[in-house]
C-alpha cells in the first residue's frame, strides 16, 4: 500500500532548510515498512502552504514547529481539518515537546510526537497504514487528546547510534533557493551556504534554551558520517560554505582534532569553508593549536553566545557556569588563532539592572576591534526554557503561550520581558548596539546583500514586504553616520 504524506514547515524567517523534516523523511524511507510518497511543503519557499497541501492531497500531514512557528502550525492544522476531516495530522518539534497540552487543544492534531522524532514517526505512520488506529495511542513518545483530556505516553528512548539515521532528505528541499541566499551579518556574505549537524544535545542548561526538552543527552554522528555528508553537499549540491548548527561544536575536543585532520587529509578543506558554535568557558589558551588546526581545515569563524558583560546577568542566563573573564579569554584566544569571532549578546534579561546593561555596552566597546561581528537580541522566553517559567511566575508572560502570542500580535513593536529595566531603556540599548554591530559589516558585504535582494528578493517569502529592501538600505547606510562608540 502506498500513502501520501505532506510534511509542513510553517514559515519562519531564516536562511537554512528544515533539517528536522529532512531527517524524519530519510528515516521513514529507510526503516518504514510501506511505500510512501512524501513531499516537504516549506513555508519559507512557497507562498501559500494550504494551497500546496490541497494540490498534493495527502493522506497524512506532519508539522514541525519551534515556538515562533507554532501559531501558524495551529492555524494551518485547523484550516486543513476544515477542508478535509479525514487527514491524519501529527505535530512535532521543540514547542509541542514543551507544551503538548495547549498545542493539542488549540490545533486539530491527532497525535503529537514528543522529543526526538524519527523512530516515533515511523511507528506512527506504519501503524496508521496498518489500520490500527487504537494502537497508535500506545506508541511511546506521543501525546493525544481523548475526551478533552491530554494523554501523554511514556517517552521513547533516544537513538544511541546517530549514524543509523540517513542524511537529511535534501532532495525534497528547494536547495537552489537556500543555497542562493546571501547573508548580511553573520560573516558568510556569499551564496552556496547551508547547514549541517554533527551532534545532538547540549551538556549545559542555559535559562533561555529548551534544547534539553528534545535531546536529553549529547550524542555525536561519527566523523566518517560527517565527512561523507560534507562530500555529498559539495558534489551533489555545490555547497561552498557550511554552518554547523550543533549547540556546542567543541564539547569533544579530541573529536574536533580528528575531524579537522580528516578534512585536511581529504582535501575537502580547500573546497568548503565552515563556521561553528563554541562556548566561552570551554576555550583556554591551551586550545590555541586546536583553533589554528580548525582554521587550516577550512573553519573561518567561531560563534559564541557571550550574552552579557555582567557576571550577575551571566549567572542568571548560564547558571554561574560562564564568567566575563571566560568571555574575554575566548575572544583573545580566538583572535590570536586567526579565526573570526562572532558574538551574540542579550539585553532585557529579567533581573538585569541598568548598570548591568552598561557593563555589556562597555564590554562590547572594549572588544570592538577583536569582535569581527556581533549581534544583539532581546531576552525572549519560550516554553520549555527555565526563563519562560520564571517569566510566567512573575506574570511577565501569559500562562498559555498561545495567549502570549496573541497579545504580541495585538501589540506590535519590540517586546521586552523584564520587570527590572524600563522598556524604552532596553530598546534604546538594542538600537545602539545594532548600529554599532552594523559598523562591523564591510561596505562591500552590505552592497552584496542589497544587490542580492534587488535581484532575487522576490523569492524570499519571509521578505515579501515591498518596502523591506528600502528599510534595510536605510538601516544599513544610516549606520555609517552613527558614532562608533
């Protein structure tokens, strides 16, 4: 028996394909017991997801959803149910793993896949095809509604050997679109950039992050697996630069050495450049040789979540496991190695004071020459993170995230989630640091980005606003006339 399955990625501004759906697809192709016609319907690359679903006319649909996508997923789910009541609907991803009760109540989903989804999805699909509707309710790693009550089943054990998961099914992505994008800030101002993961999970528990809701322990794909995937990306898709989306690429330093040596020995390091995320308290002066080896292996940049120039705020965000001294050392070592440094910072953390905010500004100004790029974000709580629970207890956010999302929609503008600094002070700090960060982007790179959007911007569904390019032009070039510090 053959079945049509539509996998839906609700629109979410970003330059990388939804690898989670790619892994789900490839795992089903390899381990499923039936014949499937699968289509990934990507809100980033098609203008009307519902029309694409109707055109495909699937028997089943599966949604993925981070918190910024979940309201769109719920809306689409209800529209699909109104169009065809017999389509079996599933939802997975970080948000539903953190909040299955409200997600199931709001949408028309028959089943929620919680945690790591590959094996659970395959079992659910094949059980559905076999006509065993009752058995679906007993699948580990799922939740469902029954009589208005949410039933949450036992969690499924995670996949120990990640190499048993085939490469993501990139043949179902619009790779021409993703590889054709041009980047304006994060340091890869060129086309031919895509994402890859070499591990799952993170050994840390930052207050703003919910990764541990999905991945309970850290596991790595083998370096042989990663090498083979990189070779395929270069040969099949003509990828020229890779962004490693691992939460912390350098957790296993011995593995980093092996990986870099393999890249150099194979010669692929001369064809592919790459960037990765690191963590400040894991970098010491003894790691200088490792960072230099990474550079020889094609790495051009390490990205750090420095978050703040205040030890008090770092304690709130990173559970006192990272200090300003750690941040400074990471900048100094990375700069010495010849790799570029990209830092991200957070303002508006609950518990942050005005003096803490000034410390962050001062830290950035002090390191302006060594920070090749930096970006600043508002501290934003999402379900699954300790920060969201803190904000909920303080009444800063609604108890139900969907109520909070509706409130944000009714009140456009920059939302701030702190009860210790005035809204306008946080917003002014964000704007000041945004302009300061833009000064780090070369004029040449700004021009490349502008030309890209003038020529190809109509393909970028997330930027359909006709005034977008002019707004960005004003923002980019007004930064030239702002004071440097």
